[in-house]
C-alpha cells in the first residue's frame, strides 16, 4: 500500500475479502485497486502468522504476542497477488 503511490498509482480504499477454499474455512484477505496512467491493477493480499491469518496490522501484532506468551516465535508470510485490469 506504500509502493504503489510512490510509483504514481492512486489507490482505492482497502476492503476485506474472503477467498473461498475447496476445503475448510475461507481465507481472510484484503483487496484494493491501484490506478495508474499506463495500467490498473487489482491487488489482493493476506498474511499468515504462525497458524492464524490475521487481516489487520493490529491482529498481526496480537498473534505474535499470543504465540510469544505460549513460548513460540511464530513464522509468517505475506502473499500478494496482482492482476492487470485495464
């Protein structure tokens, strides 16, 4: 959400989205559109901290704190999908 404006893109508001999965619960994610002079992109992303998929930054921090209180240092991942949408 910081790099796109630096590249000249205008961002739509970030909105929550749930990606349905074939098995199990939906994947909580975020989505926004980046509009530029030469192209538009729809950007979806989600994070994983330990065993949870927090949607908000504050929930990410809380997931880390909870894992730490249980004696774990959680691993994490940020996954971003960008699709050109002219």
